[in-house]
C-alpha cells in the first residue's frame, strides 16, 4: 500500500484540474494569446504540480519512510536516501 492511498481520489482530482489547465494552455497558444498571459498560466500549472509533488513527498515520508525507519536495518537507510534524492529532484526543478 502506498502512502498516498488514503488521498488517492483527492490527488486524482487535483491532477485532472491540472490536466485541464494544460489543455487551456494549449488552447491559448493555438489562439495566439498574449505571451505574458500564457506565462502566467504556465506558472500556475507549475505551482499546482509542485503542490501535488510536495503532498506525495509528505505522504511518502510519513508512511513509507517512517515504516522503514521503525523497522530499521538497510531498508531504512535506503528509504531515507530515496527520499533525499526525491527532495533534491524537487528542489532542482
């Protein structure tokens, strides 16, 4: 079971809204919308995706990493490294 399983429907709803934002961006470009308006919408979609990513990361740390740490051993170390790598990827993006 994944850490986000309890919130799966909420995540799916958020991702569907983001999908709608992306379709709106495509339409804006197709209709030659003003550059700044398109960039504003790109920024909003990016922030929405980042919010989803942070929620997933929080769920992962609170469930998967916490369970591994409570068990201990090499799996705990691997989960902590995995979470650190995920955080690094999010910070770079």
